[in-house]
C-alpha cells in the first residue's frame, strides 16, 4: 500500500504543469542570489564611511519599500496580469542590484537598494498569483510545499556561496546576482510565453476577487492573522533576538547563533513538502493549527532555557511547526481565490501582514527584553502564534469550500 501511494505521488508530481517547475526553479535562483548579496551588503555600505546604523538602514530600506509598494503591486497584478508584473519585478531587482555594484556614494546605494524592494514585492505577489492559477486544485498544498522548499534551500545556500564570492570583491556579488536574475527572467519569459494559464491575462472575462469580498471570508481573516504571527515570530523576532540571546544568555559565540538559525531551517525543510501534500488530502486547517501550536511551543521554549542542547531542540521544534503550517496556509489562500480568479490586492494584503509582523515583532520584543527578559519576549511571541491558532479553530476548512467551488464551476 505504501509503495502504491509513493508511486501515485511520483506520478502526480510528474504531471504538474511544466510552468510550475519553472517558477520553482526561479524561486531557488532568486533566494540563492539574495543570500549571495546579504553577507556583502552591510560591509559594502560601510565602505562609504558610514556607521552601523546607516549600514543597517540599507537593509531596512529594502524591507520598507516592499511593504509600502505591496498595495500597488496587487493593483498592478489585478490590471495587467501576473506574468508581466512578475517579469517586470525581476528586471527591476536585476537593474537595481546591478546599479548597487556601481554606486559611488552611500545615498546612491540606499536608493538603488530601495528600488530593489519595489521589484521584490512585484514578483513575489505575482509569483503567488501564478502558482494559484496554474496549480491543480488537488495539488495546491503540494505545490506550495515545493515552492517554499526551493526558496528555503536557496536561502540556506546563498550566504554560504556569498561568503566565497566576497573574495572576488564587495561589488562582485551584486553583479553575479543581477546577471542571474536577467537569466531567470529570460527563462520565465520564454517558458510562460505560450502557457494557457497566462495567455489572455488582460481579458476582462477573468473573474476578480476583491479585497473587500475576501475580508468577508472568515478563513481569509484567519490567514491574515497567522501570516502576521509568522512574520512576527519567525521572520522578525527569531532573526533579531536569537543571535543576542545566544551571546548574552547562553554565553556562546555568534557562530552558535548561525547554527541555531540553520537548525530551525532544517526542521522547516523536513516537513514543508509532506505537510503540503497531506493538506491536499486531509484539509488545510489541521496542519495550520498544528503547525502554529508547535511553533508557539518551540518559540516560547527558546527563551525559557539556558542549556545549549535544549535551546537547539527548541529551535528545531519551532522550525518543524513553521514548516508544517506554511504550505497549507498558502494553499488555503489559493482555495479562497480559486484557480480561475485573479486577486492581486488579496495576495498583496496577505503578504503585507507578514511584513508588518516582521517589522513590529523585533521592536516590541526588543522592548520586552529591555524592561523584562528574553524569556518574556519569546513567550510573548509564542502567544502571538497561539492566538492565530485559536483564530483558525473558529473557521471552516478552505479545502471543503474549494471542492464545492470546483464542482460548481
């Protein structure tokens, strides 16, 4: 029985549209290149004679422009379609990244990097829209898991490769990433050029799901809450506080913090594809709730230990929880929009909640650390994740709604 199920899974993966594999491959290249640039960027900024705060502002400018331009990206997807916005976003990031390599002043670097944030939100919102439109309804969770895994693998490998590339000079990573993005854009352009799923994107007959209509759906509101919680705890607090916690509480080096972040990523990667696949069979809600609860427990436990092994175990558990809920959550949003509709603002708002969480989380948690303790900050972040899990318990599973919609279409 097990071998038959495995054979069925392999056959289903083989029958996925080739365009999906193109987007998955492009996701890996994008994440890999981003990781290549990341180690060089702060150091490159200091070459212009600025301090740590100004160097950090270059990174913040990218994130802030992503957040500010997200609503416009959703509107562009709604009006122009996913494919042209995706390609334009890739090229904007390519040009802005290449320009960073030739920046002559700090302010030029700041502006060029900020423009990259505009392109980044364009291709991330449109990529999710493309995946929704091209993924078979019965494989949305599986596709979401594979897409998230490819991005995660690129994110892990990028900094490692970036450390080696920096040896060629601080400007070299930007040039390499820019060239890689141009190649990725060309591959996507020709691969999706004749796709039935992207042809006729400007056709007024394509149904549209407005943000107002989506907000009336309880599951969408729950998805916004869980994505905000993920941004807060996973993308924000984890990255900002774990290095400080390792040094100040565990009395270990920064290298141990890097290992802890990797342990989290390993736990994440181990369950991404499996949770996505199972959510196609058993529904989105169970895995979203389970993932949020597990991630909440792991996050809270991180701040309540002074033992290195227990700390690493808690990081691994938090990674397992995050990986368990990410693909089903994305698939749930896909269920809500449907494969025949377009929902640019719906997707951009979903993305923005994670960005807002990632911005607010470190600030609030940092204040809690300053006035109370690291334990209180991590427990609070776990509580944010747990609140999102409780919210999901109060709504219906979106996969049931998706099947009904598909049968009535």
